[in-house]
C-alpha cells in the first residue's frame, strides 16, 4: 500500500507516521508513506499557495495550480496501480471502518489532499478529486489530522502490518459492534477486579462473555449503531440473556462469608429446598431423594464445614467445604485428578433464588477457594450431575476443569457424577 499525503506540514506528519506500528511496516517495505510539500509545486518566486477569495470573505483559499501539479507528480510515479485521490473535507462523506476496509481492499495507492485556510479552489476538486472524506460534523484548521487518521485506519488493515488479522477483526466497528472491555495485570486494582471469566482459561466461555459485552456496550453507548446491527441467531440468544440479566438483582453492597451457626440452619435448609425444586423443574435427577436435608446441613454446621454468604445482613448462599478425603473420589474413570496432595471438597452449594444471575454464585466459589488456601490445601474438587448445566457452567467459568466421572452414594437413579477440579497452587 502506497499513501501520499499532500500537505503544507510534511515534517510534522512524517514524524508521526513513521513511528510505532506504521513506521515498522514502512521499514519492512509493507507500506510506503510519503508526505509531500505542496509549496514545492508553486509557479511563483514567493512559493505562494493561497490567495483571496472571489466574492470576498474571511481568510484565503488554496490555489488550484500547486495542488494539481502536486497530484500529477505523485500519480506519475504510480502508473499501473489502483489509485484514489481523496480530499479531506468537512463536506465529505463520514469516514467509517467500512470505508477503511474498502480503501484497503480496492486500492494500492491513496493520495490524501490536506486543505488549509478557508479551503481549496473548487475547480481543483471538480477536476482532480475522486472522493471527499470527513471525520465527522466538525471543522479542523487543516486536513492533516484527518489524513493521518485515514492513513492509520487503512494501513493497519494491510496484510503484514499487524501480527494477525484477529488484531482488527475483533475490534470496534468491524462487524457493526463496539469492542469488548480489555484488562491487564494486576488482577485487582483499587478495589476493582478483572472479571473471573477472563481468568478461567475457558476460551469458549471467554469468547461468549466478550460477545455479550460487545452487544451490551453497543446498545448502551451507541444506540444508533445498534439500531443498524442485524444479530444472527447466536446473538439473539445472547441478547435474550442480557434482557434476563437486566431484570436480575445487582449486588451494590459488600458480600461477606462466615461459618454457619446453628441459628442459620433454617435459612440454609430453605436454600437447599429452593435448589432441589430448581433442579426438579429442570428435570435434573439430583438432590431428588432423601439427600440432602436439614440433618445433613446440621451435621455440616456442627463439624464447622458449612459456610454462608450474607448480603445486606441476609443469608443469600451457602456451601460446605471439607478437607477430609472424599471416599467417592478414590476411584475416577475417564480421566484422573490433576493434583496429588491434600484437597478440599465442595458440597451443598446453593444460592437463594432471588440472587441467581447476580454473580453471587461466583463469589461463593471464590470464597470457598480463599478458605481452601487458608486451610493449606492446593486444590478444590467438586462433582455434579451431568444434566446440571448451570453448575457445570459455573465451575468452568470459575476455572474448574472436568477431570472424569465418579460414583456417589446418594440414593438416586443416576449415581454417576461429573468431577471437576481447580488447582489453586502447585
């Protein structure tokens, strides 16, 4: 790709265009970027490029002759290339990512003309310009900033300029949506944490989260863009999820985790009943027998293995964490455990119905992992029914890996369980 920028300030523009990514691409021969001084093509001793406008008015207008001579000069050096002369003008069509893609695809040589003062002689535009482009509905003192923006947007789409096409296909405006939010180290900064899904290692869940964020951001930040976007079937499902998410409770106060006490037994038993009914409604053959009941919860509380999460003083979730070896995990089929040392086992996880989808379940697992580390174990294990999709999704989202199958002693029709594990430290 060759780009010639016709300007009155070539030194300043060269300093910008030959740095960083574009500069490296130019040095490797992928791009040819030239900033051409319009004054070099004047036909008077004073190198005059502008004069007073006919009809009166403020300021001066750039003359047609220097501009045309400059255009002729750069075009003469690109015979045989697919060429386009573009005048940067507030009266032009608005430059978009789609237009950048078209220019990068359809042309080998772009000539970007930068006006100044009160504009350029209209006869030059009529005779020499193929297209006018604008950055938006505002006016700059010259076309240089706009020309650099167009050059940058087009050049980064040229093969080889960026390391991979994915560097720009996932960005804002590529397919009509804004880009998803980005994060880097550290994981926690001034009380704000990187979303757990991005630390999970589950690329499918990460991609899904990012797509939802693109849809959400575009709808909230650029509704006019979203109105033109045509979602496919997969996007329609994500949009439906966003609608459900909007109706769910949002956590606006701190969530605390503490050991359950006998006084919490009634609240814990209620959460277990709600979870049992939820699984029954979704035809999941888990927790549908005698286990679990209040007796199981009471025993866990007495043993110091039961914990509750509280929100605004209210018990909102519960889980049990045991560091005793789990007999059912001694034999695992279709795989193996990753860790060999001491581990903790998650049991009886339940979230109050009102808090489903609020992020409470993710906080529950995070609290369990913090407790496991405090107890000196290196991994957390859990098992769930093969049809319990919400629990499997939660485990994967929080970084747990499927390790195989185990058999449980719960008196139900299907004793086989899918086993998951998260190694907290090695």
